[in-house]
């Protein structure tokens, strides 16, 4: 298990980036509980934008699987097309990464394939991937569970979307608090 410096345990909006992995039109109907998942990720993406956290999305073979779902697309700052399951294997992916955004919160599909491989790739590249456990999905619950278990095996961090939001906010005195709270409730 990887031990972390507790002084850097909390997420900050200034060091975070939200990554939506392959939440595409043609893939989502096959994902277990896709509508609920899409809603949670959309709310997290909206809140991230309110808190100045960049939101990126990947699209796996978009010419075959389609674009990022229309409910999510308006909240995305940058889309990276990919052919590898691990987005870090794409030449353009890390090359244009925003400076100082070392904590990467991963959401998307499928948890046990592209989300997991991209998270492991980010860790290998020196970033700190953080799995948003209520923001990932797979076709089967057993695959999603296996992804979470493997994530833990390598000592990588996991949070819920609400944990991330409140850590980014830091205080109810934050100017965006009421707008973010409206998304949570």
C-alpha cells in the first residue's frame, strides 16, 4: 500500500483536473445504471467548472462509438480522441496538460478497461490519479468491483464526487458554495 503525506491528502481546486473517460453516446446504453452515472458525472463536471477545475474528456474511436454524450459535452473544456485504452499512450494527451494540475479525478467508462488503464498510466507518468467511485461504470457490476479492487491494490486514491466537491470548496464561505450545493441536493 502506498503511504501518502497527510498534509497533501485533501484535494484542492487549483491542483485538480476532472477527466471524463469515454462517456460516449453509443457506449453508455450498455453500461449498468448509465442514466444515474451520467447524471452524477454531469453534476460533478458542472461543479468543477464553477470551481475553476478544468474538465477534459476522452473519446475512444469516436468515429465508431460516437461523441461524448450531449448532456456532458457542454461542461467539457477539452476533448482528446484516442485509440489506446490508456489515454496516456496518445501523443497529444499529456503534451498539452495544464501546468500544476497533478491530481486527476477520473470518472467514466468502462471502469475496468479505459478508466483503470488511464489511471495507471497517469500514475506511471508522475500524476496522482484519484478514482471517483460513484462516477465510474462498466457493463457488469463484477467488472466495476474488480476495477476498484485493482485500484486499491496499487495504493491509488479513491473518493466520492461529494467528497471532491466539498474538498474543492474548502468552506461554505466560498462564492460558489450555493451553486455547488444546488447541484448536490
